[in-house]
């Protein structure tokens, strides 16, 4: 496919730091950035708003999705994450969002983060990264992201619940039939348990630049 710039796929499980990395990569390489999780979160949100169980057919919400739906401030809750995972398991919902994602990268290339970017949306991406960390590390990151100001005992309980929720969502995302989350054959896996955001960026940039030189001269 002819594109106006490189496509960089950043996939991985929940709260692994894909968003932070993808945003910084896009900045460093001067490419547009798309958080594809927001598409599914917005569809999940619309299903909940309509009083619908997100496991029920939700493609009409995906087909009518607007930029304003994706800019809502109430998409980052655990409830919406779970709803997103449920609508994301529906092939008709995924099909309705494929073109939006491909079109986004058509003009100038892009960095996209998600679950299936390197496997289903852009199997020919120039650079494929898979960012991961243990469930405990990811739960801690999400906890800190969400404010994290509570008593020590409450924090322990909340962390446990978050880890459980992340595990359940990963399991659902990895075991669905339609574009399950998995590591693409040619993806570069970065385990981030012992790396801070800056070190992950450095490693990702090193790999991306090496790849981009090979593929684009
Ligand atoms: O931020 P976090 O990693 O927790 O989740 P997200 O990237 O916002 O994605 C929310 C949910 O959308 C995931 O659990 C997936 O079920 C779904 N998703 C997907 O199926 N494919 C994508 N490319 C992105 C997200």
C-alpha cells in the first residue's frame, strides 16, 4: 500500500504504557498519533448511554461514531474499559472501525496504539512494537494514573481489584475470535517491568530508526 509516511504499530495488554510511548514516539518522529482504544471506548460508552448491555450488537454505534464521541472526558473509567472490551469482541464493530484507522495513516503515516494494529489493521506496518509488563506492574501504573490517594489498606485492596480487572480484560482480548491481541511474528517485544518511560522510549526509538532506515533507505 502506498502511504505518505511510515506506519508504526504499538500493541500490547492493558496499562502497559502503550499510550505514553506512542505519543512520545509520534512527537519524536513527527507523525500523527491515534489511540485506537478510544474508538472502542467511545462505542462502549455509547452502548452504556443507550442503556444497552455492551455484549449486545453495537455496530450501529461504531458506524455513527463522531470525533466528538472520542473527545468525551468520561471514557477512561474501568466501567467503560470493560464495555470497550465487550464491543471490541464483535466482528461487526471491528469491521466498522477498520477504514477509519487505515485512513488516519494514509496521508502522512502514523503511530497507532492498540491490540491488533500490527496483526490486523496494518499487517504491513513499517515498525511493530509489542509493549508489555507483568499484571502487578500494570495494575500499579493504572492505580497511580488514577490518582492513587487513599489509605494503605484501601490501596492494597484497590490494587488487587485493578490487577484482577486487567487480567480478565487481557484474557478476553487475547481469546476472542476476531483480531485477538497477540504478538505479531515480526514485532519487537519490550518488557517494561524494569524500565521507566524514558528508557522504553529510547529502546523503541532505537528499533524504529533502525527499521525505518532499512525500509526507507
Ligand atoms: O488503556 P488500556 O490499555 O487499558 O485500554 P485501551 O487501549 O483504551 O483499550 C480498551 C479496550 O478496547 C481493550 O481492552 C480492547 O478490548 C479494545 N481494543 C481493541 O480491541 N483493539 C484495539 N486496537 C484497541 C483497543
